[in-house]
């Protein structure tokens, strides 16, 4: 009878252990936090450097885990990125990660992606216009750019709205570049008169140079106040989301989050 009881107890313990292991997130078993970040996305993640790279390292440290970065090229839309990096994995065999950074905290995006949890907004991004004070000494709205050379990143919100502004009236003046950084470098070299890019991209590249004033411009298809970016995990990874949110809160409270942004020339804008 005692032997039967012991066997039954061992069986129950094995079942409980199996259930506990199954409930653990992958990184808890391996001691690794796998973080998905965009490629060629300065100043946030480019060639192993950037705000999101440093943020990923800080989050992993707070969770006492080793960091494993998963850089990936942006897909055709955010739904593709969330599928490939967060809940399913790419058909080429990489992903998903434990968490993806720089995800817009947007209600419509959340509603169309019920397999992910989007949370922990850590920065507010916005599109801005930066001009050469020499070639555009006065800015009185978009009309001031008539006949001027305007640079944008070819696949970007800035590029989309600039090409469509005024039913395409600036289309012949717009110069497309692979990245916003390339456009901003051309502006500094005097080969462009203005660049439309995100505030973070402008700040990181120009570092407040008074020769290049920054203007707030309005476009119908863009929120004037900007948009918040945060993180995304698989919907059932609630414990991972809770721990990441707590870690982010600690980084913000200690001032380390602000220091991470400042290290790359960007002013943190908290939601």
C-alpha cells in the first residue's frame, strides 16, 4: 500500500512540474531575453547601437537575464512585423522574440492584432521639418518651401505625407533617401534645403545646431501631438509583460531611461 501511495505521489509531482515548466516563458527556462528591434533604424537600432539597443540591455539586466537581440527588416506593414516577431515567427525561420520594441501604442493596431499585447509606452514620436537657415531664412508654413529641395526617407510616414501634401504640389521637389540619416547628412552638406523626418532622427543627427531650425508642421494624416511607442509580447505572456512594465517603470523613475535617450542625442518625451 505504501509503495502504491509513493508511486501516486511521484506521479502527481511529475505532473505538477510539467505544468509549471509549460507555463514558464521561454526566456525563463534559458535565462535569455530575446528582443526584436528594427534594422537600419537610427537612432533607435542600427548596426548594434541605438536607444532601443540600450533599452533592451537595461530591461534584460533588470530581469536578471542575458540579452539576445533579434534585428529584423521592417515588413510591408506593422501587422506583418507583429506576426513575424511576436506571435508566430518568420517563414524564413527566425523569430518570434520574447518582446518587440518600438511598437506604436495605437488602439486600431491593438484591435487588429488580437494575438499580441501592446503595452508600456516609453516615448512619444512626432514628424518635424528641419530647414537650412541659410537657404530658407524664414518659415511661414509649407508655402515657404516652394522651389526648395526637400529630403525624406523613401519608405516612411514623412515620405508618404510629403509626397501627398497639397495634392502632390511638392512631388517634383522631393528627394528620396534610403534612411532619414542620409537625408539629414545631405542637408548639413548644403545639398538640401529642408528635411521632413521624426523629431528623434533630427535631434540625433543635428544635435540642436542653430543653423538648422526645427519647425512643427501639420498634416491631415498625422497626429499633431505625435504618437506613443512601446512594446509588444504574445497575448498569453502576461507575466512577461508585467515584469517588463515594472522594469520600465524603474528605469523611468531612476532617470536611466532619460539618460539612455540623451546618450544618442534624443530628448525623451514621455507619454
